[in-house]
C-alpha cells in the first residue's frame, strides 16, 4: 500500500479532505496514491506536518515514521479536532500560536 494512502486512511481522512488541506485536486492526490506521479516538495513537507512523520517516511526511504528530534505534539493536537481540515492556513496558524502561548504559560 502507498504510504500516503496508508497515512490518510489511518487517520480516517477522505481524499477530498487531504487534498483540501494540501491545496491540490483530488485527482492529483489520487495520482500520488496510485504512484502515477509524485508530489512536489511543498506537498511532501505539508503532508509531513499533517501526519507528524518525516518526508523520508512518506517516500518509503525509511520505516521509521519520525526521527526522535521531530516535535509533533502540536501537530497531533491540531489534527484531532473535528473541522480542523476546513480551517484556512491563517486560522491554523492562529490556533498554533494560541497553543504555543498556552504551553509557555503552563511550563512557566
């Protein structure tokens, strides 16, 4: 199974949901999943952020989902709420900033 499809279905996401988050068409995503062609680096980086894994993992260059130095706690928290996939990039960044402020307050 293709890693992109594996990650997407593991999160219970539809192709349209992931395509929307990546700013691509469902057809493009389908082409990546069917290995007809490969995503560009921008899409790979975005997928790595969404799924909290390395680009190497997405490309099947490693079986280690994320190296130990990847901090994906905020990504996990942001991927959980219902409706997150419908937020704009600006809205997502605002939420990330709020979480960072909360974490700083909690840790001080």
